[in-house]
């Protein structure tokens, strides 16, 4: 079966994706990334080619956390689903179908965008990056949970002699506790049978979410506020974690095969931000005027008053310290390393100004777009 061929080339590509899927948690990032990367072995050769073309040659691992790092308030709700406990399957389906702006509707929207023959290659690039990430979110049980405790974020527990919360326990702590090498991950996680792969890839996104809902409903009863997580809890639920990761990677491959196995790759996919960055009409503006430049590509200078490393990026505040900054510069990728040397310096940055929760922000991934004076 072509989708299940395990060529060395596909295997070398597949071992890098899940580590970065939920990169906001340093421990979880590597295991998610590693496992999903293995599961992309289930891509057909044409699907792998088309995916690479839409991603401008980037590996899926390189874009797996883009949806988190994009920091778009309009899509903040795309990463989770809030529901009360105790719903039957029928009631669950009804509630999910009637809600909007959540992980379920986002998956449907991104897949519809990728099927749209009239949509630009740039728009499909963004939709694909969202889909790669959101399939992972759909399989993390605490992303399909209660609103009142913010998906377990307000339920404090202890694990490994440290304080954490129920959401973080499932985002990072359980799998970080394993401490597995890459070789061990491949051996311990690569357990799906051909029958399981066939079934998992036949399941709909609604079923993925129903599975997560059932698990999170159980988890609420398994860990009470202030509880110390036992080894018995860990031994039980690390197996569930492994299974969810395996399912997520295999199902993502299945969705991509459905979308792209018979598709043609675009001739050229350019980066809208990169194109704008190189345009002749980049404006040089004063820092005081940045609040009026949303949607424009500008060059601006200012003094760094504070910065914070949040794992996937470094947030640099110009004009004043947080929360009174005039501009936030979000350093990602290779540019993230610059964050260590910017406090109290005056910098010049170029990029597109976006609005993030009412504040202007410029995202920088290329070190060439930031200069220290």
C-alpha cells in the first residue's frame, strides 16, 4: 500500500515533526515532534511533494508551532473546545456542531481552504500550517474540556516534586518524565497495526474530539486540586498519551493524503511577509506612530526596556516596559538568540505591524531584519 511504504527517505523526514507540535512546553515539544515526524512516513510520495511545495520547502517540523506563535487573536479559539461534562455522544455532536470558532470548525475551515481551487497558494500555505498544528491540539485531551477551569489550567497538582496544573501535566510533564531517547521513542511509540492505521484514518475529526472529551472527563475525576500525582497515575496515563500522539500523527498523514494525493503542486509559493519586507514601499516611521501602522510593513527604531523568553519566542518591549510598551517585537526562529543581548539597547527592526490584543507587534524570524545600534 503506497501510503504505508516505509522508504528511508520518508522515514528520515518523518522523525522530526511532533517534537515541535506543542512547543510552548519545552518537555513535550520533542516527543510530540519526534512521533509525528515518524508518522509522516504514511504520506504518499505525491502528498509529501505537494505539502513541501505549499510550505516553500520547509519541513512540517519547522511550521508545527507556527499556529501558536502567530499570536492572532482572531484564531485564539481555534486551539480548543469548551464543553460541560456528562454529555452523551449525541449531545456532544450536537453541542460541537452548534458552536463556532473552535478546534473542530477550524479543522473543517482549513481543510476547505486547502480544497478551494480559487484560493491563492499563499492562503493555502497558512491554512496548511494551521491544520498541521490543530490535528495535534484535537488529540490533547485537555484541549477538549471545561471552560470554568480553562482546560485544567487552574487545577493545581504536584508531580515530580514540583507544582504544576492539570493542563500542563498533559501538555508536557507526563511525557517529559519519560526522558526517552530518539531511538526509544521510535521503538516505544511505533506500535500501530495496519488495522489500527486504517481505522484511525477513517475516523472523522468529530470522533477525534469525542475521544479527547471522554479522556478529559475521566481525568477530572482522576486528579483533584492539590493532589500529588502518583506513579500509578503516571503508568496508566503515559500509555494514553502515547496512543493519542500515535493517532494524531497517523490521522494527520491520512488527512493530508486525502487532500493532496491526487493534487498538483503550485508552481511558486511566496511568503507574503517576505515579499512585503523586500518591497520598495517599506516606510520608516517613528516609534510613537507605530500604533497607526497596523497592516503596514515598516522600519522603526526604539530602546528596549524589557524582554521575556516564553519558550517559543522572546518578547522584546520597546518604548517602555511591559505592559506599557509602545511596540512588542516577537523574536522567533534564528532571531530568538538575539533576545539575550537587547536589554537597554536601541534597536532598529523591520517587518509587518500586526495587532495583538490591542498592542502593535512585529514578528521577526530573520536576524537581518533587526539591527542593534
